[in-house]
């Protein structure tokens, strides 16, 4: 929008006074440097030549001495606040924008426009002034764009423009869409809003060359359904809502669109936009499987000594993927050899199962051993998992593997690790008893029996189970005492009676289970890299010999041992009395009849009394000699000393050609499987119990309810 004014000046006026007179006479709210003054000479009208600019005293004198006295065009250039220090390149863009405008307007057309349209003919362009915003139908698009603004590529320009249109509920129409030029105008035929962007010759970046930011159209055509709200635009709009974690739900996204953009979008479009947003942040599932071989190579390059394995089926499709970082392999050698194994299903459309094996450090923290993605939970998948672990987890009688009684785990442990001991999770078995026999007292006695250190305590609780619910006792006997009892276990489970540590790992990656496979293992890398650093620095300056948890336990046992009486009955052998309890301690073989010293590998209160009697009042240093080195701060720090390095971004990978050319086909997906994908937990072995039926409160029968009791409803 512009207006035409008539102004009288003296021929000997100075340039600065001339500019200030224009600003004062036209009532412009700008600085002298914001004006661009030009004119088109009469002899060059209707010809494609650039206008003459008046920028100094010499050019002003040439214009005033011309007898034709052409009409001056004065333009106010509006500069954004954040772009006050505009560079020379951006200033050239502004000049080019003005050079491209049509200056061939005859002087006699000015009065004609005033009489016919009641609108002044453009002579002074005040498009950037505050006066223009006071017109009735003039609306700022509020996009934040400005002349000279650059974009990474055309896609970024188009997306930014569409999102801006959603905010103001505008409709745009394409004018030019080529490789080097992108031009848009408002879809309303009478609106003057338009934008033109041009591509740089040396790159893919686009720059705004011409930009008319004010809409002159009315609001009659506006509806709540904007055609620019495509799934692609919505995906890019919500991209920042998925930096990590699950992100907003479809309902939250719908409400966010309503409040932020005043836009109404269908559920299906929101869902597809959500999937696009997640794929922009994490990549697609198809791409994750496609680059899996190269990912293995880069993982091993970033963490030398790590172990990865990828296997396909007879049709060449993905089947197994195994990962064990070198930090896990070396750290496992410093910890107790009690491994908890479990699985959790993945939530992607290609499904699959994530197998995990973890151990517990001296501070009762989770320490990973291996992760593996398999097609399904079966004998073959667990055999592959244990065979890969076999390369760094030795088969010894010290090794104990705990799980939730899955038959494939028990079977493959006996094949791959014949010398190891297999045990079931006390928690899973206890919950099965609770759900099957509905007796909380039985479960309490079961837990006490499972954690008992000696046979006397064990049978005390087990006999009470037999008295209360004989079938529960028969069930526990059929499972085998050596599977769930600490006393009868052929190996040593220490204090690890459940598989809760591996269940906690499943909970850690509850959200990440729907990620593409590469993004899933990147998240595993990031989580444990952070934990390793925190635990490494936690005790690096510790003055103690053992970790804090064990130091507290030792202090507690010393206090209890000071209340006991010790009598030496042989060399390094003592009889301990106190509080009605009698125990025998043999320091030479590190054994006590209470079995705590034997199994926990740390002196029990009886052993503390024996050590005090053997070494005198200063027996404190001898306590560490009779304890397992697994509890030492030195071994704890060594276990976490190796760093876990992240896999570099994909655009920086350097991979051999033969690996790049190898394609990993996607896993098989059953197309006939109906319904939505399962996202909730699947019941384990022994957890598929019959539902309880309604029982009549009157006759105690299960064939009917109280409200349908036959006698009560009789006429």
C-alpha cells in the first residue's frame, strides 16, 4: 500500500534537509537511512531500465536541474529488530528487491486514480510505516520472516511457511515452484500478500528476496480445517516434542493444535503426523534394520573389544542381533557370577523380543552383561543368546543363572552351561502361589523358607505351608527345592533370590521398546554410559576398603558379635554362645553352622566373635581378609573403569564397501494378524490363571448370583 503527496522544495536545498523534509511532510516514523529515493526519467519510460537513485547531494542536484522533473518514488525500508546490523550481502538483497519493482508510472495517472478509486496513486511507499497498519483490512501475518532470511533448503522454507499459515489460518497458492525459485501468494484473489525466495547458486539454501507481509483479505473464507495441515507439516511441527521418551499422545497433540494454532485436524491425520515426527527424530524401523550391519561395524570401532553378532534366517531376513560392550565384558569378571535373564517384547510393527542378562554389583546396582533382539522366545533364540555369551562368560560351578521358570531358558542353560546352576525367581513363584491358592500366609512362609540359610529354618516354614495348603507344598516340591531355596541351591546365589534386577532393566526401557532397533541400542548405550560414569566417580576417592553397603553390614555384624561368647575348641575353630543360640565357626575353611558366613562370603556375627577371640581387640583388619574380594572398592572401580563410547552419527560413518552393499531384509510380519499391536505386558509361565467366577452369597453356589437366586426369584 502507498500514497501520493505533492511537495514543494527549493532547488538549492541540501540533501540532508531534503530527506528530513520528506519525513516531516509525509509524517513518516523512520530514520533518514531507512529511505530509498528514486525516479524514472521521462526518456526511459516503458523500457526495462533500473530507476535512478538519489543517495547524495550530487544526484539530488542532477534531479533538481532536470526540466522534466519526474515523479519521485520514496520507499521506507522496514528492518526487523533482530537484524539491525545487516551485512553488505543482505543490503544488496534489499536493493535488488527495490530494483525489480515496476517504476514506469506516468505522472498523469496520479490524478486519475484519486478521482476514480478515491485512493492516492503510489508515489511514496510507506509499506513499512505504522500508518499502513491502521487501515481496515490490513493484517500482519506475524510469521517472523524478513527480506534476506535464509533457510537450509526448500523443504525447510515450505514447512516453515505452512506452519506460519496454520498459526494465522491463512491459505496460500503457489505461483512459481522451480529448482531455484519458490514463490507464494495469498489464495484470496484481492490480497496483496506474497513471498518470493531464490536459491543460492553455491548451495541448497534459499533466501527471501521479496516479501509483502500484510494480508489485505477479509476473514470470510477462514474455516477450522486448514488445507496446509498435512501429516508431513504436523510431523515437523511436533518434531521437537519427541527429543527422547514417549512424547505427547494423540489427544494431547489435538488439544495442542487447538490452543496453539486454532486448527481442527482428524484423529488419523494426527496419528500419522505423530508417526512422522517420531521417525524424524529416531529414524524409521525399515532404515534401522537396513543399516544394522554398518551399525555393528561402527559400534565395534568406537568400542574396541566389544562383541556384536547379526544373524539372518534361511530367507535372508533378520533373525538375531546380539550386543555386549567391552565395558560390560571386562566389568563382569570383577562381579559375583549370578546372572538374571529375562525378556520383554518389542512394540514396533515388526515385533520381536529383547533378551537381557544382568548381574548385581556390590552396591546392589544393575550391571548389564548382554542384550539381544530375537524374532521370538523359543529354544533356538535362547541357545543363540547363551552361545554368544559363552565367549566371555565361562561355564563354571560358580555360575548361577536365575530366570522366571521359562522352559527354554532351563533347557538351554543345561546344554550351553552344563556346569552352571539354574534357579527360578522367588518373586515369580510366590505370586503364582498367591494367585493359584489365594492364601497370603502361605506366600509369607514361602518367602521365609526360600531365604532361609539352614535346613532347620527352612523346614520350619515349609511344614507350616504343608499344614495350611497341602497342594501348595506339593507344587513347591514338584518345582524342586534346589530351584528356589538358598539352602538347597548347589551353587551360591548370595542374596540374589529374585530376577528383579532384570525386571528393572525392562522398566528402564519401557518407552524405548517401540523405537527402531538402532535407536533402541543407542538409548541403551546412552543410559549405561551415564550410569557407568556416575558410579565410577562415586567411590574413586573413597577411603574405605569395602563399598559403603558392605561397610554398614560389617559394622552391624561387629556390634552383634560383641554380645556373643566365643570358646576355642580347636585351631581356628570356635564355639559361639549367646542369646540361646549355639554355633560353630571354622575360620580356616570360612564356615559357620548358621551358613551366613558360607553363602554371603562375609563374616556373620558368630564369625566376628571368633575373629575377636582369635586376633584380639585389633581384629578389624582381619575382617577383610575373611571376606570376599567382590565387595572391595578396588574391584568395584575396576568394574566401571572402562568407558562406553557412543556410536557416531550416521552421516559420519566410514564403513567398508562390502558392508554398505549388504542389505538386511526386514523381519517377517504376519499380514493376517488382526487388531492393534499389543503394548501391555504378556503373562509369563504359570501366570495364566482361570478367572474367578461369581458365587451366590445365599447358597454359595457358582452356578448363579445372589440376584438370580432361584428361590428368591420364585413367584
